[in-house]
């Protein structure tokens, strides 16, 4: 995406969050003027009965998604659709300016969906994300040099992490492998120490019994406003609003509406 080498005017982002939909649409009506962030496990299984709802599933919204452990084969070509951006193991700028919000995508899938990644596997994915971020920073500097201007401070950027696999969380310490990955904490620290960009929030899936809950990630670095909030939208999901002027976040879960 082409971008400008000067500071962006304030923008407000509205994201519809979901995860672990397993072949079905999210369990809510998607409002207009939102971007959808899907934290993985779009599929359940490869049978024709599992795929039919997904083949009929179409959104009139841009979608950014990472792959969960059920998403390796992509038999319904969900990740290949023109409006779906597969950002597994990559970083995406959500605007046309160098300091626009960044989405960091972390996911991984194996041919057998019962195979879950180890922490070492996710460290390898994190290394690919760091390499992509180096390229993004170098591109900003190259464009600035070609225009004979001082490169803008890449460190003014802010990002949210879209991950299928859970990060270490305040309310769930000492989780076994598969329930929390130290590699995610290491990735957050590396992005901050190496590039200076700051995390705003973590959006994660995978553990179904944690769906529709929020938490905090306390391991440094912190977000500009304190511990990093963790949102676990599940298939019901919610709306995350981010104001680039203040970098304030507001999360409205649809779960409350379903319960009333």
C-alpha cells in the first residue's frame, strides 16, 4: 500500500473481532463500516457438510485473518478470497501514512489439525514477523532518502497483535503448553526494543472456554496506557474502536447483547 511520509491526520478504526467460527459465520450481525479481524480457526473439518456454510459465507467488509490449527488446507478457498487478507506471520499497515496503525498477524497450521505448535514453532513464526518489520522500516527509510527528506521516526507506530494462540495472561498464570506461549511475550518485547513500536492490544482465540473474556498481559513492554489488554472474542465477538489521536481503545462485546 502506498503511504505518505508525513504524519497522518487522526483516524478512528472500528474492528469487528471474532475467532474459532469453525465453518460458520460469526454469531452476530456485522455492522457497516468495520474491518473484520479473525483470530483463526475459520474451519472445523474437511467434510462437505463442514464446508457448505463456509462456501456461502460472504462479507461486504475487508477481512484480516490468521490461520489457526484447523486452517491448513483451506478447502473452501476462504483465505484466497479477494476481500480476505491472510496476514499469518506478517505485518500490515492500516493506512496511508508512516505512523498508521499496524496489525501484526501470528498463526500457524499443520496438515493434521490435532497437531499444535510448540513454543519453538512460534519463535520461528515470530522471527519471520521481525524480518517483515525490518523490510517495512527499510522501505520507509528508502522512500524518504529518494525524496531527499529525513526518514520519519518509525518508532511512532502502534500495533495490535492478532494471534490464534494465547499469550501469557494475568488471570491465568502457569498455564501448560498450548494454553500460553512465551514466544508471544518475546515477540512483543522484540518489536518494542528493536523498532520502538508499541503494542496496544492482543486479540486471540484457540481456547474455546476462554471465549468472550478479556484479560491483561503484564510482561514488559506495556502499552502506552499500561498493561496490554487481551481480547478473546470467540465466535460471538465484539467491536474494538481505536482512536489514533489518543490511542485509546474501547471494546464492546456482543456477548452482553446475546445474554440480555
